[in-house]
C-alpha cells in the first residue's frame, strides 16, 4: 500500500499494483458485491413491472468501488453520493428491505415511501444521501467534513460523484474551500465513462486525468482501477489515512464501467453491445474475485453457488416485503414539512 506521506502528487494505482486481500476479505467483498448486483437486477425487474416509478439508476458493474471503499473506512466515517446510490446504501449496512420498500414507495421505506430511488438517508449508518442534483454531493460532503473538523471528531467524509459532474462549478468551489481549510474529505469520482450518455472524452478536457482536477488547489489525486476491489481498498486506505492525519482533502478517480444505461429509461445506444460484453467478460469485478476464490481454493464452485443462493434469498425477501408493505397514509404528505408563516 502506498504510504500516506507519499501521496503528495497524482499517483496511479492500477490492477497490477493492488495488494492481496485475506481469504476473509475476499469472501466479504464477493458477498457484498454480489448483494449489490442481485439487488439491482431485482430493482430493474420491479421497475419493468411498473412497481418502481420515477427515476432509477442502477449500479451494475460499479460494485467494486463502494465495496472497496467501505472496506477501507472506519466506523463513523460518512458517505454521501449522487443518484446512482443503491449500492452505497447496501454497502453502508442499510437493510435491503427498507431500501427496496422505498424504491416501491411503501410505508417502511427509509424515507417513508416519499423519497424514492434518489432520496434515502440513514443517520444511523452515516449515509447522507442520495442526491438528484448533478454535482450536489461535492458541497454537501464538504460541509460534512467542515462539521467534522469543527467538532474535532476525527471522521472523514467520503464524497462520491460521477465524471459527468466533475465539470460543475460547485465542485471546484468545494475543492477550493476544502484545500484552504484542510478539510477531512475524499472526493471519489466514479468515472464510468459515459455520464448521462456522452463519452468522457467528448465532454471533459484531459479526460484521462480527472484525478488531476484538484492540482491547482494543491489537492493530490490517485487514478484507481475501479473494477478491482483490491486496488480500491488499497487506495482508500492510503487516502483515508492521509486525510485523517490532517493533511487535507484528496481525490480518487475510480475508473469503472456501468453495464446498463444512465437510468432505466436510457437504451444506451451510444456504445456497442460488443464493448459492454468485452468488459463483462474480461473485467467484471465480481467474476474477478470469484475466480481468485476458486483458484486459491478459498471457495469451490459449490460454495460460490451457495453464496449466490443465499444472496438471492435476501433479495427475494426484500422484494416480497417491498411489494406487500402498505403504502403511506395520505396524512404522511403533511409530515416532515416546514411550514413558513
């Protein structure tokens, strides 16, 4: 792992330099990523059946990013992200039943059925949303880190947004403030290459170097293989150690890939099926871990199948709960609303 003191300029941490995980960590990563994958597949199915309305952005293909970062964080560190957020909720330890119930607009969803896909929170799990405004997690996550520094609580804010949001002005205002005050925040750019439908190379200058975006503010960055959970965890540990030491913010650019469209309404005709299949075949984050588990003898094919069976049972239970839970009472429209005189 790169020592914290060495992270003073842009660093590249790719697949080849990723340290190994312990057998227990490999299994933990496999289970967590598989839970996110199966949950998102079921969410897509429920959306197609008309049981989930509004917007729905699936995290399929990007599971290694949030899984690796969650393995690196400490209890109490906060997470805030944009609208592709179900994976972050599950990795934070939120109940799949409550997440799915919110997706279907039911009474026992995390926002009482009133928020839907993009607006769920859990203070108990230090998850601060789910935000539908492009670039919004940057200033909000910076605010969390400012509160942490003010309180002196040694917590770090893990602030996620996509490469499409990396060009927003509010992102750079946040970088400036975080650097000025040496705030304990890590900006995680989940670069899945296509934003809302435009390849990053067409929409961003120096698209191969988004991790340099904070350099003018003195913020170091790292480019990370976001399809390899080992690389993500190693980068996360190094960055969190540096930020927690009081050295100020960091940027982690996770090079990842989403298999589905931007949202469920996006047919993703801006790329070929062959491109997607090539990534699935060669770089799928779950298959990479499964292959290592099999080759090292940690888990044979039967055990991997049993893990998948167990995960599917959890997801089916969540879906059954979410489709049988009552809808909110009409009076719920008037709760948690600020009325001005």
